[in-house]
């Protein structure tokens, strides 16, 4: 049963075996298709959209959590970009 639960809950399920073995290539491809400045702009637009559309329904804790998540996600994207650039020798 433990193996079944591991497979059931395994993330990320959308990556191929090759991609799981070479995540650097996934990062490189992402940043080839999505320049870093556009990624940051899109994340900001998504965050603004969330604030605008859910402001009257959220509580302060949820807003703080989303703000923290946004900040951490931008840091993650920046680190992923650096990793992809280092891997590709740029």
C-alpha cells in the first residue's frame, strides 16, 4: 500500500522520465521560452489579479500567506534562472 500511496501522491506527475532525470534541461527550456523579465512581470500580474479579485473574500492571514508565497516564488524563479544559466555555461 505504501508504494501505491507514493505513486498516487507523486509530484510532479507531468514530467517525463527524461525530464525527471535532467531537470536542468527543463529549466533551460523554460527560460528559453519565457525570458526572466517576462516571468517576473507575469507573476506580478497574476498576484495583482488575485488581490483584485479576492480582496473582499480573504482574511489578513491569507493575504500575508499569498504575499509570502509571491515573494518566495520570485526568489525561486531567480534561483532557477541562475541554475539554468550556470548549467548552460552562460
